[in-house]
């Protein structure tokens, strides 16, 4: 069977968890989903949502987008390191006035939301370019196009994601990536 390999980040909860379970349940079994999370002790809800797909069309793996070794180890563990569809979903918010936030907290948001995506692509994009095949899906935010009160640093991180993707799309298209 010619299954597409899907790698999703941030699958311990929310959108990542829902996407992983939904794609793995595809009736025609067109996808093999590698649902990743930084902390495998949080896998319980995904295991429940995955149901019978676990070990069939869904596997759970460790991946921390803030850690290059963790990303490499995860990708190296995939058959032929192949990722057909990358869904960059992992992210975090930070709400409140900047006077109440430390620079370290702000850096963690940028490191996760923006550099997390950059790290993933540095590991996966070269293989996609060689194969001239691949889909990259980035979960951004409306706050990547419009700032909203007390979401200053979160919005900045998503604006960075938007600019990065807009620029990267030009070369991705040259390699027939979508
Ligand atoms: N929900 C919304 O209304 C909304 C709107 C616009 C955009 N988004 C975006 O959608 C994406 C998913 O958000 P969500 O709403 O589903 O929130 P969520 O339930 O909090 O999920 C965020 C996921 O990212 C993971 N994560 C955080 N830091 C990570 C890291 N360093 N490495 C790997 N995984 C990490 C979290 O893992 P832990 O459990 O370990 O923390 C969690 O699994 C985010 O990029 C968010 O910015 C959400």
C-alpha cells in the first residue's frame, strides 16, 4: 500500500491530537501518522482518541521542537527518514501585559513557535527537496496577520512564522513542494 507518511508535532492535546486521530482514521488508510509530543507521559488522551488505529495507522513518538537532537532522533527513526506531509502544530501562548512577562518567557515563546518550525524544516526540508515531493502544513494563527490586545509576543512569533513561510514558499515551489 502506498501510504503517505504524516508527521505532526504537539499531539498531546488540542489541534495536534485531533488532527492525528482524524487522519489516522481515514477510511481508505491512505496515511501513516507519526503523532509526536515532547513528553510521552502525556500520551494517554491521544491513545484514547486513536483507538484501534494505534500501532496500525498511528504511532506515537517523542519530539521536542526546541531540541535539535530530539527532532533528528525522531526523523532518523522513520523508515527511510521519509516524511510526505509535515504538520508543524506545536506552539504555546503568552497572554498579559509585557511588564508582567520576563524576557526568558518571551524567548521560550519565540523558540517554540518560530524556531521550532525552523528546526523542523532544517531537518526535513533537505530530504523533501531531494525527492522533489512533500507537503508542509504550518498551523499559524489569526494573530500572525493581526495583533490582539495582550498577545504581543505571541502575535510577534506568529508574524515571524507568516513571514518565514511566505519567503520559504518561493523556493519550496521551485522544488515542487506544496
Ligand atoms: N486554539 C486556538 O484557538 C488556536 C488559534 C490559532 C492558532 N493556534 C495554534 O494551534 C497550534 C496548536 O494549539 P492548540 O490550541 O491545540 O493548543 P494546545 O492544546 O496547548 O497544544 C499545543 C501543543 O504544542 C505542544 N508543545 C508546546 N511546546 C512544545 C515543544 N517544545 N515541543 C513539542 N511540542 C510542544 C504542547 O505540548 P505539551 O502538552 O507538552 O505542552 C501541545 O501538545 C499552536 O501552534 C497554536 O499557536 C491555536
